[in-house]
């Protein structure tokens, strides 16, 4: 039983360690990596990269695009966060 608790803790910790923050900016490029200094330009492109535990930070500006579809799901212990910065 103790092994199960230890394994669960390790899995939660690993999930937290691999969570990413993806940045989006109208001045970015879809060939960028999504870092703060090299943001992605398209919201849909950035959304498709999201995994449970990740955050999507959106820079203020005007985005030229078709409707934005969010088809990703987080987990109870690893939410996907989308917010402006």
C-alpha cells in the first residue's frame, strides 16, 4: 500500500515538472517555440500544443483568425490555464 502512495506522488510530481507555459502574440510566428521571447502567432496553433497542466498566456492585440476552437481537456490534478498577460 505504501508503494501505491509513493508511485501516485511521483506521478503527480512528474506531471507538474513537465507542465509548460506557451506564449501567444500577434507579433509572433507559428514556427516559433512558444516561449516568451519567441511566441506563437495563432491561437489555434498554440491550443493544439496544450497538454494537461500547461498554461497558455495570450498577449494583448488583434488576432486575425477563424473561430477559435478549444478541444483540449485538463485533468482534476492538472488543469489547462488560459489567460492574458
